[in-house]
């Protein structure tokens, strides 16, 4: 499915799903390519996770969100601020 280009019809819901095992075990360079998309505070949070699976889930979720929102906004994934809370 193609990425939406605008928020579109409020009655349409887009759902994306990814599995950390499929992403990171099949592509050894996926994590290396994904890490630069994190901002410094996100990278610090990533580094605090103790388990590889937790780091991978955080990274995959953040990169998916950054990529999709950035696409809709028309900016690079790293170029929009993430607000916690």
C-alpha cells in the first residue's frame, strides 16, 4: 500500500504493522540505517533499553512513526520534533 499524501478522509484509518524479527534478522543493515533517524534524546532512550528486543521495538516503532508522519508533512523523518507526554 502506498503512503498517504495527506491526512485525507477522517473516516479512513491506515494501519501499518512490522515485526522486529522480520525487519532486523533478515536485514543486517536495517538498524544501522535506522539509527540516524533518531534525534539525540531518542538515541539516549534507545541506549537505555537493556534487552535487544526492547531496543529493536523502540527503534522500529519510532522510525515507522517518523517516516509516516514525515511523509504526510512533506519533511524528512528526522526533521520534525517528537513531543513526549
